[in-house]
C-alpha cells in the first residue's frame, strides 16, 4: 500500500478561517484531506464557487479558480502540463476542421431523468440535435411525446422557446 500511495507532505489549508462549519448530523461526511486521497471537488472549493456566483464577485471567483487550479495541479495530469507556445507555430485556419463538422462529434454525458429537470433534459436533446451531435440523456421514463419528431417552428419547453428547423 505504501508503494502505491506514498505519504504526502503537508498540503495548503483549504478552509477559509472565516467560514463557520455546519453541524454534521452523520448523513454525509467528507473526509479531511489529511485523512484520504486528494479530491478535486471539496466542500470549501464548492462553497467559494457558490459564494462568488451568489454575490457576482469577480474577486471571489478568482479565489475559487486559484484554489481549484491548485487542486488540479496536484491531482490531474492536465494540471501538470505546460504549453510551450513560443516553440511552435499556429496551425493555419484553412487546415482546421470547420466548426460545423467538429460539433457533430459532441455528445452529452448520460444524465438520468430526475437527476436534472425535464426542461434541462429536453434542452440538451434539442441543442445536440440542432448541431448534429448526439444526446445521451434518455434512459427510459421520458414522456412518450419526446419520441415524436418536432415540427418546424417555435416550440416552448418550460420557460424556453426553441426555433426548430427541418
């Protein structure tokens, strides 16, 4: 075990000293980063993101991004890569695949009906169908009306209006 998971050195504190902790009623528990492997989505990092969005604070977002980037550097291969832009030439645009072809390879991750709203489920399906991608959001339980092709024109789904083109 020690060969696969060598002991780590001290990690920077991730909890803001001003944040008061909520009581733990035992239903959910996040292990201290000092007791387990590192995770990219820790409660304090998510709190900073929520706080930044609630207050529309660019400084709050910068703090969240800094913390998230630090975690990514320690836990993800992509966080350990650096781009050497001064050592390469850009690819000419005429050699780049058109965006209309690239989006055909887009695919939504499987999202269970109930894990997101019906409106979000439908929006992802319409959006991916519109760009020619694949929507992987259906697993059964959807309203049978969802399987009928949409006619050209305006379609209202929840609070959103969609223009449908043949």
